[in-house]
C-alpha cells in the first residue's frame, strides 16, 4: 500500500517543492501586474499634469487670503451692531449728544405746554370782570391796538389815556365794551387829579357795583421819535431836543408819577415796553432815539430800587422788544386813516410804534401777548426779551467792541447821509406826512 502511494504521487518533498514553485510563479505574475498598473497610472498622471499646465482658463495662482481681524474684535454684522460698537468706543461724545438732545426736547415740551395753557383774568362769582389794566400808549399805534384787543379778549377791563377827541374816536371805533378811553391831560394838574379821583372811586370796594374791582397792572408803552431820526447831533436844533424830551420822556414820567399812589395801594404791576434793537447798538445819527432809550433805562433802574426799598409788593418788569410781524398792522392804519381829522400834523396822526410790527420776518405778536399776561399776574419779573433780535442786539451792544459793531452796521459816508436827509426833507415839505403817504398807498393797493 505505501509503495503504491509513493509511486503515484512521489514523495512529500516533491509535493512541497511543486507548491512552492506555483507560489513563486503567482508572486511574479502579481508583481508584473502591479508594475504594469503603476506604469499606466504614471502615464495618466503625467498626461493630466501636462494638459492642465497648458490650459489658459485656469488662474496661475490662487488669491491671497484676507488679513486676519484684530484680536478680540469681531466685525459688526448690521446697523444695530455697528451703532452699538460705535457708542461703546465713543462714550463721551454719546453722553454729550444725549444731554443736548434731551435738554432741547425738554425745553421745547415745556414751552409748548406753557403756550397751550389758557390765560384768563380773574372774574367775580357772577362772571363779571374785575381786573383793570391801564394801557398808557399812543391810541393810534398798531401795537397799542393789538395789546388792548388781546387784553380785552383775556378778560381784562382796559383803560387807555387820551387827550384829544380824535384819540377817543379811535378807541370807540373798536366797539369793545371793556376798552374805555381815559381822559387825561398831563399838562393840567387839575385834570390829572380829577381823573385819579374818578378811577379811585371806581376801584373803591364800598362803591357800586357789588363786586370789587382791582387795578392789576399799569402798562407804559411810550412812542419813539417819529419820523425816525437820522441827523447828526450838530444839525439838531434846541426845539427838536425840547420836543423830543418832553414828548417821549417827560410825558411818560409825569403820567406814571400820577398813578404811582394808586398802583402802590392796589399792589399792581408796572410794565415798561420799549424797543431794544436800535438803542442797544447806539448807531450814529440816531441821537434822539438813543437818548430817549438811555433815559428810560436809567429811570426804570432808579424806580426799581426805590420800589424795592419802600414796598416790595409792586412788580416792575421791563420788556425789551425786537422785531414783530402782525397782520393787524394794516387794519390799524386803515382805521387811523378813516378817523383822522382834516387838519392834523404828522406827530398827531402817525406816532410811531414802540417796535416795528411790519417786519415780515419777525416774531409773532402772540409771544408778546403771552409774556405780557404772565407779567401782569406776577409770573415774570426783571427784564423780559421778546421779539426777534432783542436779546442778541442787547448782548452785542454790551460786550462787542464798538469798531466791530460799526462794521456790522455798515456805516455810510457823510455825503450819502446828507443826500438821504435832503430827499426826506423834500418829501416832508412837499405836503403831508410820509407815514400817511404809505397808508394812502396801502388803501390804493387794496382798492385795486
């Protein structure tokens, strides 16, 4: 049996050698196949590199990467984040802006709230008016008419001193039951005493009517020199000085002096209304206007000290007025034209208002009405600036050098001023008042 197997298959060593030969053959074939695959792969890679290197549609090099952001800083992604980032980096500027805007908003809100508040004078229990206001101003001046109508509308009884029939007709033409003329001739002591007695008896609580009247305020509205002065001091005559000082200083002082006992007895307020823009700068060739404003300023300062030393119950307020605009100015001129006498001088027919109400770029007169009411009821004291430019011009006149003020005024040569004065004299000598010529022009425009 063993002999047959050994003859058929050979020895074990032969079998192992045969298998080893087969393994070696397989390994050689596999290596050949792997080498062939590596050669094919190398050829394909070389072909692809050559094809890509020769292509023109591919960039030669890739773009440089963006620079890295600063450490600890993340760029904002929107407006909100950008604003928040800017505020965190500028805290001082942010605080200043917030304070400025907050203060401005608060002032505007408070101003609107004060303006919207209703301002009405006190009345009796039965609804009758009890507060009296004396408005001492030119009855033909537009500002006097505007203030009297506003005070009457707010519940006051208004008395306007007059010394002629024409001025009385001007007041009666308003057809207001609570605006009355007060006949007073300051050149006659007996007339002044008689008027004060009648007014005192009216304010006496024991006299009828059954409700007591009270003197709330005395408003002094002196007229400024008319026509506007434009002559150097060397050309002003003694008559011009005498007339100006008598009309614009002595008359208001005498009138107020007559009412001072009555004002002190009723603890009424004293209100002075005067222009501020021109007198503050003291321009040349306006000597009369500057002297009147300066004299009134010193008079108010002295009177304020005397009142404070004797009786502190009287409130004295000085109003420095700027430029105003008001549509009622044209109506006031028309009424004055309709009621003026046939033979009157320019000073009698056209006294100039304390401030310019025909400036189309000025402050509305409503602000003056509100401030005036607050001063009457005691909410204002000292000096009140109302009107465009009143505070600015006052500060410029006090603190700015005279040379700079003269440059701002645009001073003209003496020759140009003389020519202008000569033309003004020709217009006046030609007949009529320049002011009334403008009134006639207004009426012609309206009729056309």
